[in-house]
């Protein structure tokens, strides 16, 4: 620990992103990236925006992008917020809506950045355990008392399990005076967005991203949808931090991506078809998994340790995600790649099962 660090910096346990090795070429199934390229229209818009105007600051209010997102999601522009990836939007939301004097509720198995943000903003998390089948206990969130807010990913990560909108409504109705954030990074791969609930629930904030289903993880664009009151709260935090969160290239590329709905649907459906095929085939190899509504599978083997499988696959040039965390340390998260990548994964997995099963 450096003597120059603040007490806060010294106390933090930062988020650890998925491995990005550079020692050799891998099939990367560990960071939930979309295997298909972005919309050609988005790439054209980005290229066209790379001109002399880069000397100028981007639009601090992101008007064109907000208008396009409002059109896509059927909300007024005043109910849309944009930021530098959904992680930044989450960071602003934690600062805007959660009280350090009251516990913040989220599942014990979920996106690990929530704990990091809670620590950064001096919040006290109250972890609600998933059941033995990794289901979110809806009643516990709906009836919880004496807390400062709720955040839930839907589908959950890394379990890939989906909550129906009726369950989200039950949580919203049970917490009318507290903000409920639904983090929908993976919603386009098999779920129904809670954005349609925004007009009826002023305490609901829905956060989405272009990183997954729109293949723009490298561009960093995230959204929040909520009441005007909540969006104003996000704007207050943003403009106290950095008024220019999205650059010119991101703004142009994001607008074009949202406009290319046909490409979005085509690539999303391809990922879903591949996911369903691979889920069946890993089951044939003896693996157990949750019903995935995301662009990844969450699997375990009843006999062979997940860490051993992870290490063996890595030696074979295939990266998956292993979490050395309580309750899920015998599970692997496997991102869905192209059909060719997944066939290579299956071959390596079958070979690994044979090798480790005989050890």
C-alpha cells in the first residue's frame, strides 16, 4: 500500500475483468463479447465521423443519440440517459440514488461490480441469497424492509437465469419509495425488457448497453431509462463528474447501430440458436446447467472440478470464465461464440472430460 493513497483507495478491492491474454491466440469465450461484428452501418458512421471535427468537443447532452434511443424504446427523450458504457451509468446511479446510511440489496451471486461500487460509495450491501437452483427470491426483495434500494441484473450474471416481468413488478410494488435498478445487459438474448414498465413505476431505472447484443463493447455506450426525476438525478451526477462522457465516434456509431434493427435481430437470433445447440451438446457430455436467457452458459460437471476443466481448456487454447467464489466455484461461464468457435470448444471439452475422467 502506498503512503500516497487515500484511505479509500487503500481499502478498495477493484473489479477483476475477464482475462485478456496476449501470449498466444485463444478462442475467447470468457468475456461475453458478441462473436459477430457491429452493424456495417455503425462502422460506416464511425469512419465518417473520424474527420477534422474531432478537434471539437462532442455534444455534452448527446441529443441525437438520446432521441434515437427514445424512438427505439418508445419513451420520451426526457426519460433517457446515456453514458460511457453501462458500468459508468451504474456508477452514476449508485451515487445518485443509494443512501450510505441504509443497506443496498442485491443477490449474493451476481455481477461482482456491484460490491465494488458499494465499497467505492461507502454503501452497506445486504446480500440476498439465491436458492439452491440459483433463482432470485422475489418475495424477499418484494417484502424487504429498512433498506436504501435494490439492484438486480436480468438475466442474472453469471447464472444466466431470467426473471419474468411479473416478478419485477412485484418487487417494484413492494418498494414504492425506493429506487429499483434492473440491469439488462443481456436482455436481448431471451428476455422481455422492463423498459415497458417505466411509465407506470417512477421508482424503476432500467440500464442497458450496446456492448453485448449490438457488438459494440469497444465503443462504450450505455443507457438508462426511467422517470424524468431519476434521469435528472443521473444528469446531476454526470455533470458534476464529466460533461463529455461520450466521444464523437461513439455518438455517431451508436445512433447508426440503433437504426439498423434488421442486423441487430439477425445476429442476436444467431447467438440464441447457437446457445441452444451448445446447451444440448454439453448436457450430452454430462454437464448440468441453468436455463440460459443470456449470451453465455453457466455449467458444471458432477464429477470433474470446474477449475481443472478451466485450466485444461486454457492449455488447449480455449478461454472460459472460472469464478473462485463461494457457491459457484464448481461452475464455468462459457460465452457463446460463432458456430465454428463453439465446435472447437466442444471438441476440446469432450477431450478434457475424457482426460480428467480417467485421471
